[in-house]
């Protein structure tokens, strides 16, 4: 691929084609110093008028933007990303969709510069999207893996949330997120509060069962690092392409047709698919986090 002017590179990343922009992203990643000011400016624009960025037929760069800034470990982006995560209603989900449940924890950690106070405040913010709060908790667990936070103190923090139960409404998915974080860290020290949570039906039934949690505890503390390691590798992969490998756009496919009229038809169809994809993402509400391991 030719070396594009930076403005054109960004414009192409912002254009939805139905295909993952692997080559464009690799070029962007190789030009960190040049592209970073532009990416930070885009964050400012998104914060100024977030509704203008919710339709992928108009703006496709949202998740690419966060991947790059996370990959660069750009601390100047951290507070801006936290502000985006605090947008009211469903705006954050409309902007980032399933990215919230898959890659946001890694971005929050990588841009934090080791200061997790803002991530913790985000998790405790009752006005933030419940799935964003869930994944802020996951970021705290990843910080434990990176030895930026103490394991036992972090388990106590999550266990105390379950004990006090004043951080969210009883029917919020936030509580399932707290349980998920405890499972990542190993739940043995928090079993009393976890059992109370199951008895009170605090956790989403489709997520897991008390018997499964007890099996994890019975496996012993030595097993606790494996699940956390898997989540860390999922959120912060070594291979840059793996940041995008889970997306639903085809990774490899001929993007142009030999017939001009087919290219025009495909462009119109792509815009319709983009809008449809946006609606689907909103409906999913990042529930890919509801997994059993």
C-alpha cells in the first residue's frame, strides 16, 4: 500500500467499506508520532458532538481510534477516553458497540500510565453505562496481572462492593461484572458475598451458576492466573492484527469489482449494512461478556 498523506489515511479509516482496515491500521501504527495529534483531536471532536459519530455509515474510525491510542499507550488520551465512557444513556454503546466488552479494558489500562484511579472512579460511577462499568472492573483485573495493583486488595475492593450493594441498582448487569472480575482474580476470598449474591438473584442467570464458581474455588488458587492471562491476551494481544481479528468484517476478500456498476452498487449496500450493523450492536449491548469458562 502506498504511503498516504496522514489526512487521507485517517479519512480512509473513517470510511466504512465492510472490510477490516488491517493494512491502513498497520500504516497508522507505524506513524505514531505523526498521527497521534490527529487522533487526540478526533477524540475532542467526538466529545464535543458524540451523536454525530454514532452512525458507522458516516464515521467508521471510532474503534480504530481507541485501538491506536491504546497500542501507543498514549496517556494524553486517558482522560478523554474516560469522559467518553461517561457519556449518558446508550451513547457509549452506540459509539463503540461490542468493542466495550472486548477491547476497552486494555485501552483503559494501556493509556492510564499506571494510574488506575480514574478507571476505578469510572467503575463506581452510577451514571455510566453498566457494561462500561463492568469493563472498567476488568481493566482493574488486568492491572493486577501487570502488577500495578495488589491482588488481595483488589479482591477485597470487589467483595466490599457485593457486601454493601450501594454501587448500582439490584437489576444492573454491573453486579455480574463484579462477579466476573472476582472470577478473573479467583473468588475464594469472596465466597460468602458471592453466595449471598446468588441467593438474592443478583447476578444474571445466563452468565454462570454457583456450582461452577465453587468448582473454580475447589481447583485452588494456583489456577487463578490462567483465566486472567487469557483475558489479558485477548484485550492486549501481542499481534497488532489480533486487536481487530474478532470483528465481523471479512478479514480477507477482494474489495473491488472488475465492473464499475458493481462497485457503485456495493458502495450503497455497504452503507445500508453499516446502519444495520449499528442497530445490531446496540441490541447486543456488549453481552458477549456473558461467557462461561
